[in-house]
């Protein structure tokens, strides 16, 4: 047996190592908190906790920056990160992208909150710009739906109703019914913070920076790049136009 024959045979058992995202496709990474319902029950204010939101933003930023993302979106306990078509990190290997991103997200969140936490990861592949836009519109629609349900459920619970009573009250209720339900408790859903109703985005922005030229002894302006945390996203058609700006810019 050749010295490297055993290694070659064992390497061939790594069945998924060679699977890569197809060249030229849009890649979206989706991360979800594992068992976060129990975590938030124990540690967070309901229906929304600002500190939990900040932990999610910090986690999103860590993965977004480390993996060279184009656009990131977070709502509740999930994160979606879009990569440019030409993205080549890790040679587009799916196994590495999933394992490393889930590990980084889990570690970042756990350090932020001081408790054990873990994320799972999956890959969404999009062939067209429209599929990318539809994906993020879908996630924002989910954020709005979950926010309304969460506000209704926990408003009812805090009013003294049981889990079963709150669940029954929401069963079959329309969007209008739910808004009216909140209004009867003095809550206008339209006044709930936008990051709760529409989610939060992270993306790169350029800004002017004033430096100093020591040779000429005069100020000099340069353009730098930083991550913007956007908690006031548009919705519906305006969000479509907003997202088109990212996919179009990536193609230039």
C-alpha cells in the first residue's frame, strides 16, 4: 500500500466536500436560532426585546462582514445574507459555508448574551434577480405577520388569559381582527417600531472622511466604507425598488 493510499481512500468518503454553489448564481445564506423559543421565554421581554434584537444585529454583522456579504436582513431569530454573483469565498463550497457560518453565528450570539446558543444554516440558490427580490420580500412579509401575531398573543397573555385562551382568540382571526384586538388594548400596530414590523437590514455605505496630509499640512477628504444598520426599511413596492438597487449595483 502506498503511504498516501489510505489517506486517498478516506478523503473519498467526504461525500459532500466537493459540492459547490453553481457559478454565476445568487447565493443566500439563511441562519436560524435553534431552540430560541425556549431561550426567549427564559431571558427576554415579550413580544419584543430590544437587547435580543441587538444581539441578533451583532451576530448578523459578524457573519456579514466575515463572509463578505452584499446585503443582510434579520428578523426575530433568523438571518438572511445575500452574496454577489461573483462571490468566490471558500471556492463557493457549500459544506464550508454552512459549517463556518453556523459556528460563527453561534459563538457571536453566545458571547453577546452570555448563554449557550446555536444556529443552523441552509443555502438558497437564485438564478434570477427577481428570485432574490422575492425571497427578501417573503422574509419581510413573514416578519410583519409574526410581529402582529406576537403582539396580539402577548397582549392577551399579559391581560391575564391562558395560553389556550390566547391561542383560541387568534385562531382564524383576520389581519383586521388582530389590529382591532390590539386597538381595544390601547395599541396601534402602526405605531410599533419599524424594526419589529419590517425587520432590520445591514449593508455597506460609503461616507466622506476628513483626514490630514502631514506633508502638505492640510486636510484631505477621502471616501471610506462602513456597515449601515437600517431599522427603518420600506415595504411592499418600495422595498422591491430598494432591493433592486442592490442586485443592480452588484451586476455593475
